[in-house]
C-alpha cells in the first residue's frame, strides 16, 4: 500500500505560512485589521496617521498580512501631505 504524504497549507490573504503558529498569528492579525477597518474612516487623515504611528510604535503587526495593512495606511493621505 502506497503511503500518501498530505501537505498542509496554511494560507491567509494569499500568503503561505509554514507553521500553524505563523498561520494563527496571521489569522489574528486579519481579525484585528477587519475590526480596525470597520472603525476607521481612511478619509480622516489625522486618525489614519495616528493609528499608523501607534501600530508601528507598538509593533502590533508582524506577518505579511499585517504589513500589507500598514502599507495601506502609509499610502493613505497623511497630515504631512497637507501644506
């Protein structure tokens, strides 16, 4: 009888994670992003910039899923763009 090796894939937002621990961290970050996105209006420049700074300072996101969200916030207009 031939043995079948099942490969377990852990995928979140198109990113493949090697371990269940990394996968779970990405899932938690995705949940946090969903919550933050529901509470944040990206057109509010000051609040978006403040949130971005807090997330960076506290090192909340560690996975590519969270980094994508940080990039989204970073590319949103910021108070530094106002002159």
